[in-house]
C-alpha cells in the first residue's frame, strides 16, 4: 500500500461530497485575540459577582454522568413565564436558534421546495436551505430597507415557499418592518412563516400576540443576544401540531445539562438580563449619534444591538482594516454592486468600547 497523494485525497473528496456542499463557504468567525470585539452581536457585560457565585453553586450539583432530562420541565416553565408564551402554545428547544432553523428546514425539505426571505437578511437562512436540499429565494429590500411588498407578493405567489423567514428586527439592517405588511405576508404565505425575534429584547416589538390568529406562524427566540451566546439555547414557539412534527428531526437530548441548568438559573434573574439590554439600547443611541456626526458615514437607526453604517464602497475594506490596526474588530459586510456595498456593522459594546470605536473611526476616515 502506498500513501495517497494530496491529489488522490482531494479526488476522493470531490467524488463523494456533492457539488451543492462543495459550493458553500463555511461560516466565517474572525479571530479577535487582543482586539475590542464588537463584531458579533454579543452582550459586552458579565453578571454581578454574587450572581456568578450563585450560578456556580447550581452547576456544582449538575450530574454530568447523566443524560439531559428530556422534558426540560423547569427550563420550559421559566421560558413560558419570562417570554410570555401563550398557554396553548408549545416550545421546542435547540442548541442555539441556528439549530432550530436547521430543524425547520430538514422537516420541510422536499423536491422543488423553497425557502424565501427578504434580502439582505440573516445569512444562515440561505446556507441551511442549501444544504438541507431546499431552494432559496431572496427578495431584495427597498433602498431604505423596508419590504418591497409588490416583489414579496409576487415571489410568494410564484414560488409558493414552504418556509418564509422574517428576521424581526432584521439582521444586518437593524430595522423593524411594518407590522401590517408582515401580517399580509403571513396571510399570503402557503407554508410556514418563521418570525425570527433574536433581537426582541432591544426592539420593543414582537409577534407573540399573533400566534393564536395565524395557524402558519412560528416564533423563534434565543438567549444568545441577552448575554448567553456561549450557552447555545434557542426557543421555537408555536402550535403543538407543527412542533410535534419538527420534534421528530431534532436529535434527542440536543440541549446539554450545563445549558439547561444555566439557562434555568439565568431566567430566575431575567431582570438582570433585561437591565443589560436596556443599557445597550441607551448606549446604541449615543453610538448612532456619534456615527452620524462622522463625515462620509451614513448610519442607519437600529432596533437591535448593532448598527449598520455605510461608507464609500471603495473605502469599506480600508476602514475595516484601519479599525483593526487600532485594535477594534467589527464586521465588514461590503460587497460591491450589492445592497450592502460599502456597509459595515458594529455591535453596541460598553460605553468605553463604543467611544474607542468612534475615535478610531475618526482617525481612520
Ligand atoms: C444571531 C442570530 C441568530 C442565531 O442565534 P443563536 O441562537 O446564537 O444560534 C438567529 N437569527 C438571527 C437573525 C440572528 O441574528
């Protein structure tokens, strides 16, 4: 036996990994070592130290040798209470809401079936649709990032999507779409409409009250943007007849014991998480005003914990790299010739991080 050459190894991969998968690019996470990290919609705050001590005491008694409790009853009760889930609706938990998007796509995939979302929006909708075998249509937003309703109506009519994803507020544009237009989309859609409320805590808007009215509506939430990104807990809320079916493609015991215990604990201190979110909303206003004062910058008002802003298309990469040399990591979303040409996205950090960002911006520009 001779050792395979690199070319032989690659040839075997190319033969068996389908072109659909090979065409994808894996999700990019940038190394933030030594940088102020305001690129990824994380909450910059930790918990008060007394709360950390209490949490550690809870963890001490978690039985790591046991599989998770499949019903997660205490966690679900805490979520029902704090997220104000209507009593007749069911919950499905995921290892982050990304996993729930994948579960929805796996369960609804089939020949010729489509996922539809406005575009630009959260990149995972298209990515997960592609590798679960669904087609994807992105319907361009209007120039001010509002919904292009004639285009949405026409695309729904033409493609009859199995799933429509609506990020509310929208990532990466940060705005909240018109409530009546969203209702019109839910009414027009033949399949499931998932309103993804990852940023609900910063938005003061949600579709929970509409669950009873629409039999095709599901609501997606996450604890990630509330300071628990590392924990990975997503929550899908909707009628049991949908969730019972989706539950069949969920890997059993997908939520681990540390996540279950930690999230249950965090929900008992939900006021701390909400107070941090309120602080972030106040700091967002200061950050927006600071960005709007910079020459050559268009900053868009946001209902989430990040702000999208635009510079001249040919300067976007330079601004991104310049910030990095000043020790600041944000997200560069600029693709020339698209709706996001010249666009970058900054996450609201602590007041000190935000002002370090603004003064680095002033120098880089
Ligand atoms: C961050 C984000 C998610 C993913 O959240 P996780 O629960 O951390 O997987 C889902 N949807 C949108 C729109 C997001 O921005």
